[in-house]
């Protein structure tokens, strides 16, 4: 386990808090392992009726920890589906209990794609959501290549992926990525209230409803396909250039890529 994931169980709600505010809640492999275990355990725990994801500090999550990913890439990157991040993604695909997200500040990469697996999403009006996979010469993950176009339509989803530019909380709600957009200081309370309402509903009815709305097997199959694409990109010269540019705070140069 890791101190960077805080776990609280209260009144049927399991709250999982990303607790690495000094790094904008960038997620390490150890954090993914802790999240995967917590979500899997929640799925079989009759005392847990709802999962609530939130971030400590001023950001939901800056996405994957770049140092972790540079290390994976230096090892070849080919077996991405064996990494803790994919254990977490599988737990999300298979989760049949409702999930709620409370999003303030930045939600980058997995910080955005995680929301596609949540059933109710509350964002701050000034939150900034982005999926800059192409900016890092990578590929989409978390079944987002299917789920994001389903929510946004092809053109908007492609823009989010290919340009990597952030959208704010109000836009996220208008486009269907969020249920509520509220002032930042109301996000946690609003999300907690929605989670409490879900926890009071008939649990088996909720679970069957969610199962009927999602194809868990198809999502996991797609996640594995995405993982192969992501892993091959991780080991590519494009990605190494993107990571070096990120660490050196400069624009990447893809002029020799083909």
C-alpha cells in the first residue's frame, strides 16, 4: 500500500483520495496498485455501495507520473498490460457498483479517462480537463478510444485526443462529461451528497442497472488492445523525444518521425 492513496469507508461510501498534492496527484505504479486493490475489494464488499474518487490539494490528477513512464519505456514498454495501471483499469472495467468523481483543478490523461468509468461526475467550473496522449507521442487508454467518442462525438473526441488542449468544467458539463459544474469550493460537498443518495438506493437494482449499461468484457478487451498500442509507443523514438522535451521544458521535435 502507499500513503499516496487515502481510503475511507463511511455510510456505504468508499472514498479513494489521490494524496500526492505536491506533484498535482500524478499517479505512480504503487498508487495504481493500491487503487486496483481497493476497487477490487469494494466490488465484493457488501458494506461498500458507492466509490467516490477525489484528489487532495488543488488538482484532481496530473495523470501518469512521467518518471515512472520513462522507466517503463526504457525497459521496452511492451508488457504494459502487466503493469499495475492495467490492473486498475481492469478493476474499473469490471466494477458494477456506482462510482462518483469530484474534480477540482487539473484532470490530465488518466485523470480525464477515469471519469468515463464514473457514473456521476462533479467538476469545478474552472477545472481543466485534457487527454494529451498525442502530445506525449502515446495512444489513448482506459477504453477511452471508445468511450470518449460515445460521449462527445467523433470530432470533439478527436480534437481532445489529437490537440491535447484542455476544456474547462463548464464545457465538460455542456459536452456530457460531467453531471454538475459548481464552484471549486462546492465540489467535494456536492459529490459527497450524490454519493450518499446512491448509497441509499437499492444496491442490487443499481448494480444490475450498471451491468446492463456497460459491457465489461468488451471494455477490458479494448483496454488490452489500447495497451498494446500504448506499449509500442512507449518504446518508440517519438515517445522518448516527447518525454525528454517534457523534462527539459521545451517543445518536442517530431520532424524526423514518420
